[in-house]
C-alpha cells in the first residue's frame, strides 16, 4: 500500500503563532474569571460566601460578585422557601391523589409509648424555614439529621406525658402545639438557624395488631357518652318543667292564701265599721242594711208583683197563664 505523504501534509492543521495562542489563552482565562466571579441569587435564596473555607459574607438576591479560581466558594441556601420534613411516612408522588409509603425507618419513627404505657403509631409533618444561613451551615454538623432527631425526641417526650385517649382524640391539637414550641426552643438552644412554622399530626392510630379491639372500646365509650348525653338531655328538659310547675302551684297557693286573708281582714274591718255605726244609731243602721240587702236581691228575682192582702179578684188581671207558658217552654 502506498501513501501520498504530500497530500497528508496538506491536510494537517494550520500552525498558529505564539501570539495567537497567547491571545486565545488570555480570552479563555478572562472568560473563566468573568463567569467564575459573577453569580445570581434568586429572590427566595441567600448566598453564603467562603474565602479559603472561612465564612466571609452572606449575599442577598440579585447579581453578585466573588473572587474566582476557587478563592471564594458560594453556597446557596433557600431562606424564603417553606420546607417540610415527614415522619412516619414518606411522600412517593405528590399529585391530586398523593401516593405515600411507609418504609422500615418510617415505622421506627412512628412507634411511640404514651404516658399510660400504651403504644401508638404517630405520623406528623414539620414545616420550617431557614432563618439564619450561617448558623444553618456552620453551627451544627449534619443539620438535617440533627433536626430530624430533635423532632423525634420532642414528639416522643410530649406523647409520653399524655394518655392514649388524649393522644388519639381530644388532646391532639394541644400536643402538636406543645411539641412545636418545645422544638423551637431546642432550635434556639442548638443555634441551627431554623424557624419552626408548624407541626401537624397527619395521623395517630393504635398499632394494627390491636386496632380492632381498640375500635370496639371506642365504640363502647361513644355509646356510653351518647347515653349520658341523652340522660342529661332528659334531665334538662324534665327538671326545669317540673320545677316550673311546682313553682306555679306554690305561687298560686300563696296568692289564694293572701286573697283569703285580705278578704277576711276586709270583712272584719267592714263588720267593725258597721258595728260602730250601729252603736251610734241602731234604727237607722238597721234600716240602711235592710234596704241595701233588698236593693241587692230584688234585681235577681225577675218580675215582682206586690198586692194588698185585702185586694180581691186581682188574679185575672195578672195574666199568669202567659207566665206559666213561658216557664213550661223553658
């Protein structure tokens, strides 16, 4: 096989002068300097700059500059973004219908002992923000693992101070608030630069092995509460009604007694007054009493016919037949 060496020499790369190579190297070095010196910080971030591994400054949002060639190094921290940490479960795929899983580590996190020596499975979420980027990066080693351990410690302590009924039912919101406050105190004590926004219990249940028995106990307690509430309802309806009726009868009796006493006193005083007048003029008083009584009785006896005992043949004039017919019709 023969080679055309002359043609190969023509195809070789053209040779550059030293000046051209120096200019190209300078341009490349300049680009490295420029792109290594300029950096952009997003509105929800803060930039922590280290110079030879030592903290130098914290940069705010916008266009910033640093020393290139590894002299200063940049670490971006999402200070305005609300972060979350899950315990007892893990989110597999967030969507309209979110998918969750429960790995072995999550099961260990959720199993807890209550104050009355019962076991519950607690799942909760902690929402937090990075408040101080410097403390978050440099005060504690492995800050995320430390924060997770702090969460487990706090929740186990608070649940251990309460009974299983409080943890599962009426005390869940109070326990979550206590755990959030205690966790925030620990964050300040350890100076990890985290601000705890919210701690929410996603779900708290008894272990699967005892859940059927626990549900039966809950149903019995609910039935008991229902019966007690019904009894109190009947009590609150019956007792006030009976008390009102008794009060009404008592007041009616008191009114009747007061009326009888006042009437008796009035009649006694009237009798005394009449007796005094009678003592002054017996004939006049006797005649007045007689006339008053006649005036009271006469209007009640209907038609009155006064006939002289010596008068005769008066009956045909009285038309007694018509009166008798009216009486019969009645």
